[in-house]
């Protein structure tokens, strides 16, 4: 059940105390012997809170020093692009990183005038630099994504522009924890004033080149000429200036709701659990924009670092991310005439099978990969896929001429694509999805959690197909069992079981005593509930 105040404006008494949060960043020191206080790179970098001693100055000193050393070892000799989002801890983390980079004589490019930079703009800048220069560039994104205002995050993007693979993050994580354990003795650092005078810290316009290139990936003219009334809620995030620049350069009829930064995010409506969370796929967090849906022909929002999209339609409100991915694929592969026939569709294994049905109708291969956008980086670079998307509202796709646009999730182009679709077809994405349902069946999809001990989670992560002791799922014969992804053979960190009209996937949580159950039925809600019930029985038997 959702929290009683879910979807309602945030009360003043729960707003974050920003001075106390930032003070804790500097004053609290993590204990490197405590697992929860060590550097830990998950699927999206190191995240934590200064109050919990999991995101403090010491962490950023150690990680940045480790990144500088990694770059030198790998011969990465171009500028390091650093972007930050609008979480309060992002500013002190950027200052710390600059102090270390300058002392290590690492050239860094940061946003002009202390500005904020969306994740996809860092990926775009890396790829553009490496395409046009002999030196090799990489990047850091300082963001905990859509997490609450108390959190901070720090992510490394290597020269391919996308999220770093585990071999890279393991090396950086290991070295950073060594540095922490050694009392930061190996950290090189200069005061921020000296860093800015050093010549190694330079300001850079991330926004203009990105916005000017949007014509290469989205039909901006169709959007402009349609006279669509478009609404956008940046949710106090890092891309406010991007939307302002889009409106300035292209003259699109775009209204920006909440066009300002507030470190407490006091304008937000509460998420399902009563917390402030800038999750643009949540109907509770997006309640303000959903309330305005009749004012616009199409509207959209983004999370704080703008790598996720949230599409709000007049006809159906906030779209389920899986539904919009299906529509985007259906549209793009029919309206990008220069995309070769051999280019496929990338999806994570917990994304809807509606994508598979749509792709099959388009005669496109589906590459199914483990959870995490990093698995799409190489397929994009090697021109194996033209589109990559995941169930949590993250996606990117190629330019019209097949050149790679970004190898990280890009919520901006996914939002603008919704406007292009509406402009060119005369129907919004929700209306198109209803037509897909008529053709391919209705999808009933849900993610739920179930309890699991640390030992059970470890067993779940290392299951083999032989551990699943049943041949039916909710009345249907099981057709396949996977512990490695079909598309690339990589471990999925759990199990996926597939029948003709339904499937489930189970994966352990990295932070809580639970495991996640993703399930889908193409029969009914009741069939979905039966799949979920049997999933718990099947998994419990396998991990007990």
C-alpha cells in the first residue's frame, strides 16, 4: 500500500536540512573497516548519504585519486569531463574532485558559471571529443539519480562514454578503498582556489553543442511546425538550461514547469513511500505534471540527472516505461530510413515481452542483456543495436545517420521523441500503445519484493538452471530457464523463467534483505498474481 501522503505536496517538516547535510559531508569520517562506509560501486557508481558516512569528503578524495591513477595507467590523456546534478551534496563533491584532479595535473572541463550538467551531455561530450581529437577523453558524473535529497552519487564514464563496466569499477573501487584504509596518505590535493588558477580546471559549454546537434537525432522541425503545446517538468534537475536552450534555438512551443533549482526539492509531491524522490516514472512523484496533462498536447519530466524519461499524455496520463519503450521501438524502426535492416533492439531481461512482439513484427532481432545500461555500450559502438532500453525508464538510440549519439541513458531525446511521434502521427504514445495491445495482446506487468536473508540472496545470485525444480509456471509449460542473458551470455545475478504467455525474473537486492520479482502475463491480472505466487514458492525452494 502506498504511503497516506503519496502524491501530495511535501510538508515543510520533512524537508532536508541542507546546511547540516553539507556539514556532515566534511565533518563525518567513514570507517574503512565498516562495510557500509567503504567505497562501493553498484550499477550506477558509488552512492550514499553524508549522515550515514557513506558519501563524505573522504570517499570523494579516495575515488578521485583512484580515477586519476587509473587514467594514467590506461593512457587516457584528454580532458576529464565532470558534470554534476542538483542534489546538495553534488557541489561539495565537485569541489573535492577538482582539488584532487588539479593536484594530479589532470585537465578537467566543468560547466560554465558553476552550472549543472545532465548525464547524457557528459556521454555526448566524451564521444564528440574522441571522434574529433587524437587525445582520449572520459568523464565523471556526480549524481545519485532520482534518489532523495539527502543522497549523493559519483559515477565514472570511460572513453566509450557509457557507464563503466565491472572490470573498471572493480579496479577503481579496490584502489579507492586501499587509499581510505591508508588514511588518505596517497591523495594529492590543492585548495580549490589554487586548483582553479592551475590551468587544469576549465569551463566548458556542454549545453549548446548538444542542443544544436538534436536535429541529427530528433525531427525538431516536425515538432516546431506542428504547433504542439508541450509541457516539461525538469523536477528541479540538471537539465533546466537544456530545455531553455531548446526553446531559444528552435522556437518550440515549450512551457517549463518549475524552472528553478531548490536543494530541498520542496515543490515535489511525495513518492509511494512518503519520501521525496525525483522519479519521473512514478505517478506519485509526477502528480503535479499529471494534474496539468489537459493543459498540454504532450508533456514530460526527467529525474535529477536527466537520464530517465517520464511521458505524460492527455489521453492516458503518465505512461508505464515499458509501454513507452514499445511505442518508441515501433515508431523508430519504421521512421529511420537510413538504419540498416541488421540493426537490432536492446532490452534488459526484466523489460516487457511486448518489446519482443513488436520487434518480431518489424523483423528485428532482440538482444536481451542483464540489468544495467552498461550492457548496451558495446552493442551501440559496434552497431549491433539501434535502440537500447531498460524497464526503469532509461533508453537511448542512434542518430538518423546511424552515428552513436550517447552510450548512457538520455531522457531528453526520449522525451523529444514523444513530441515527434505525436506531431507526425497525430496520436500520442499512449493512444499508439493501446493499438499495440489490440494487435499483440495486453501486458500485465509488475515488480514486487519478497524477503530473503543474506545467505539466501547469495544463493539466488548464483543459481543454476538445474536448481529450478518444476516444469510448469501458472499452468503453462516452462519453455526456458536462464541464469545468463540470452543476448550476451553474461550472468544475470538471479534467474529468469519463461512460459508461452508469462515469465518471471528474480534478483537479489544489493542493499536490503529482499529479492526483486519481475513478472509479466499476457493473459490476465489473475494469471500475473498466480505467476507471482508460484515465483515465491519456486525461488524459496531453490534458495533454502
